[in-house]
């Protein structure tokens, strides 16, 4: 799974963890990407979105569907 936000294209970054003795170890910081359903171009799709885009309202969630109880006709 590519850890990339489909809206802001946030992706993993790399760098060094530096210890007290100044030893550098390579590391990766991963974005907080979630799978969710969103309205994209009028259709509902499952997209990978970072939590910042969800919080700021960049992503629109689909309308909750309501199901009516089936009525029996006798």
C-alpha cells in the first residue's frame, strides 16, 4: 500500500535519528493515512487520505443512506 494522501500528496519522509553519542541512524516518518469513502467528482470512492485533510474539510464524506423497512402487502 502506497502511503500517499490522494489529495495533498503527503508521503513518507526520511532522515536521521541522532543519539546522545551523535550516531546517526536512518529512519522513515510515515504520514497518518486512513482509508475512507469520499465523494470525488460526484461519485463515492474509497480513497487514502491523511488525517489533516479529513480534519480541515478537504474531503467530503458521502451522505448516510437510510433504509426503509419493507412493508408487506396482503
